[in-house]
C-alpha cells in the first residue's frame, strides 16, 4: 500500500524539487516535509490542500485513496484542453498496441 508520504515524495521528485524547495513553497520547514515523507507525521488539512493545488492532483491521490493521478485543466483554454485530450487518446492507443 502506498502511503501519503510515498505520494508526497513521488510528487516532489517528479517536480524536481528538493525537500527544502518544497518546504519553502509551502511555508513550512524541511524537517516537516521529511517527516511527511518518512511517515513520522502526517500533513494537516491545509498542507494536503496546498500540496494538491501545487501539484495539480486530488487530495485523494495524496492520501492514497485513489491511484489515479489526475491533473486540473482549469487554467487552460479550450484549444489546449482539446490538444491534451487528443494526446492522451493517442498514448492510450499506443499503450494498447503494446499489449
């Protein structure tokens, strides 16, 4: 089972951020981020909210309640959204061909 700490570390590393850089973005300490990632403590509600916003994922993904990594397209115009949808369809098609 994937823990919240595993998810936070995955998201941080995927964004090429150090623990210190993430801590600064969230106005917290590196030790706090390290504690989340090692499972020594859990992030509070506002930290989960801020992590979800920062990484454009759902709080359910961070908490390990859902395995689907989703991103928000809210800030994109319709043309960009459609282009991304076409790309996803293409990638799914290619993935199915390999099976």
